[in-house]
C-alpha cells in the first residue's frame, strides 16, 4: 500500500471521502479530520531538527579539535600530548600514534569489536574509531559513542595535518642556561 501511495501521491487528495476511514495524524487543535499538511510540516520540522543537531555536533567537535591542536603546539613532546592530553580534549577514549596502517584515511567508522592492537586497554570501550594517516604514522582515535567522534572528514584531516606539521619540525634547541649571578666581592 505504501509503495502504491508513493507511486500515486495525489491519490488521497482526489478521494477526500477516504479521510473519514483513515486514522488521522496527531492533531493539537481543531476537529478530528485528518490534516495531512500538519503531518507533512511536522515531518519536515523533524528533518530540520536532525540537520541542526548534526551541525551542532560538528561545531562542538571542531572546537575540541582546535583545543587539541593548541595543546599540541604548546607541548614539549607531541607523542605525550597525543597520548595523555588529546583523549580528554577531544572527548574520546583513546588517542594513539602508531606505525603506519595501510589504508588509513580521515573517516570515522563504527566497529563491533575494537582491536587492542589499535586501541590498547581502551579497546573494550571503543565502538567508533578513526584511523588517520600522519606521515609515517597512523593516528588512531577511539570513542564510546558515535556522537563523540563524528564522521567529519575535513575536521579529522585538519587534525592529522596539524599533527604531521608538528612531527615534521626539527627538534627544539634547548634555551641557553641562565647567566650565573655575579660573584660577590
């Protein structure tokens, strides 16, 4: 029946007598006559709510990525920053930088069983992961929930590029030791 109505969208409009035998969509005001326009508007609103929520999730994750990159810039050791600071800043369970994994791309994906080789002791908690190529390494991110690691390829690629840029820098030279105080006479 549903396929027929999809194939003939004007069917009900041409036969208003059928409204008397159909169960109408929920109405807040007015008579119990089916108001399909209200149902269509509500369905459209639900679609827009979902679009807006996805936009909010993307903005929130982008802000977390920006904070993680700022921490990386300030870090003395990028490997320590990724392992120790990024999980809390990104709101994920694990962040690891490992030897390159073939086929790693900037895309989040759901996993039914996360690999301990990728996620270490956090593997039992991970239901979503991203494997991002970073030079000779792969950045592995693992999250409990899809909302914690949205599939935002551009944002994930930016995170990987920022990490690659920091890893490509030559090691910092230590600052000269402070001058010794003058000798007292």
